[in-house]
C-alpha cells in the first residue's frame, strides 16, 4: 500500500521527473556562496526556534534511509516485478543504510558528547535533501534500474572496486569525525575535573554538568593538511557507491555532485572561520578540502 500515491513509492513518471530536476540542485547551492548564514554547528545562533542538536540531527537524517528501504520493499510489486531483486541492489541499499545508521543514530545519539543546536531552516533543508535523494536512489534500486542478475553481468570487478573505495571513504569518515568528537570529549573531561576540584574546595555538591563550547584545531590524520577531511572522505565514499552502480547510474552520480555542491561552500567558509578564530599562523597552509588547491 502506497503511503503517498505515486510518490511513496514513486510512479515511473514521477521518479523520472524528480531525478531530472534533482540534477539542477547545484544551482540552488549558489545561495550558500552569497551568505555566511548557516545556523548549525560552529556557526549556530541563539534562537527560540532552535532544535536541540542531537534530536535535530537524528530526525533530519533518519528519514533518508527509512524512505529508501520502504521503496525497496514496495516498489517491485508496484512495478510488476515478480522475482526478487538482485543481491547487488540489496547490497547497495545496505551500504546506504549503514552509512546513515552511523550518521543519523550512532554518531549523534551515542558517540557525540554534545552538539550545537540546529535552526529549523537548516533542519528543513537537510530533511528535504534526504527525502529527495532517497526517492531518487531508492527508485533506481527498487525497480527502475537493474532488476535482474543479467543487468549486472560483467561488472563484478567494478563492483568490488567500488565497494572497496566506498569502505575506505566510510572508515575515513568515521576516523575524522571521531577526531572532532574527541575534542569535545577532552573538553568535557577537563571541565568535569575542574568542577570536581571546585566542589571539593568549596564543599558543594555536583557542578552544573553542562559542557561549554570548546574549539581547538584538530591535528591528526588528514587534518594535518586540510580542515575538512571528513567531507572529502564522504565524497570518496559516495564516489565508490557510484562506481559500484555504474557510470550511467544517474541517481548515484547526482548524489555525489550534489554533495560536493552543497558541502564545498560550507567548507570554504569554514576555513575562513578557522582563520578568524585561530589566525593564519595556526591554520598554516591547510586548505579546506584539497591539499594545496581548495
């Protein structure tokens, strides 16, 4: 039973319309180059409308993989496919889901000691990205792309290479994300020791238990040469995903290009933030995304 007639799961006509329009998303990201307004993370603002960081992040990221899986289970019947989808389709759906289980649940709700609040505007934009992207990729995997083993024939080498690149990117993303989380964890430990010391001296009870915002220059891994290696690793990850799907897979290609389009201005502006906060000497020759170039 369709949740939204002709959209969840999508009809072929609506899927083709959406995937065609989705290619033009980079034009929308021009706005990001024209404004510094990005009320989330390091550049979050005080607002009564703000959503708590952990809850906001989880709820704007989770709908993506949930939508993709829903389409994978329901679209074949709607499209008249009377046999199981190939293992490669489900493998790619699993790769997509694994990434977002980490991004939407494990990272914000389990691993992160704290997260800055998120403005509803950012939350809505991110949620929209997730839903459109999930319908685009889910439609391709669920019935409008390859639907039999024959469709994947002769591609095992490229698929294995793509999965390997995807895994390298995912692990790199894990590692560099955790370097940033370690800064917050270290700040929490320092603050806890300070509060315990003050409580011992004053004979008072427990401290407030709230971790203040602390920013430091990350120094390990690729942070030695660029400031946003977690972005770069995510691009590598989804480039591997695209390679596994095949160069002619429009939804996977569009996903990579759209991520690059929306994350690049954020990283370039983020480098300016680092320069303003820590100075040229501390930042050194580190670029935002590509050593020596960008």
